[in-house]
C-alpha cells in the first residue's frame, strides 16, 4: 500500500492517507481508500472549499466602506 501525505492549513499539520491502486490491463484504473482516509480527504476538500469562499467574499468586500472599532463603539454609545 502506498503512503501519501496531504498538507493542511498552510502546512501547519498533515494528514496521512494510504491509497491502494488497482490496475486493469496494466494501467492504473481505481483507487481504494479506507473509510477513515475517505473522511480525512472529505474534510480537506471541505476546508479548501471554505477557504475559497472566504477569499471570494474578502475580494468582493475589499472596497466596501468600513468604520474603526472606536467609531463603532461610539455609534453604539459604548
């Protein structure tokens, strides 16, 4: 079984998966994962999707008007 590592969160920690490659007529055809490895990959993909959505939202709002924390407190009477 091959051993692969997937980096997560700007290389802060890693997950390890152990895919099994199945061949058909000498060509790599399928990958078999344990259910645990599948869940790890699913979580990595969800994290990536969340990161992409965050980046898109930040880009869309980059020119939006803002106020400082002090202005907010003053507006709220704090």
